[in-house]
C-alpha cells in the first residue's frame, strides 16, 4: 500500500472519529472551528466533517 494512501486513510479515520465522538479539538479548541460552527451550525459542521472523511477515503482508495 502506498504511503499516501495510508496517510489519507488515517486522516479519514480521524475525521470520522471527530464526527461520531465530538473531540474537543474539532469543536471548541480552535478558533477556526468555532467560526465554521457559527456560520454553518453544528449540524452543517458535522456534515462537513463527514464530507471530508468521505473525500479522504476516496483518495485513499484511488492511491491504493
């Protein structure tokens, strides 16, 4: 397996964990994330995390 595919897979897993487990660094620990939550709402931000996870999973599959 290519190292780039492994990297994309790990990033996708981190985004999926952040989607399901609401890790503080992805929600309250960063000013950029607070900005996104203010603009998109919490549901929209969670959908953004899920979309990023999907994109990175597809990239991991492509680079496999």
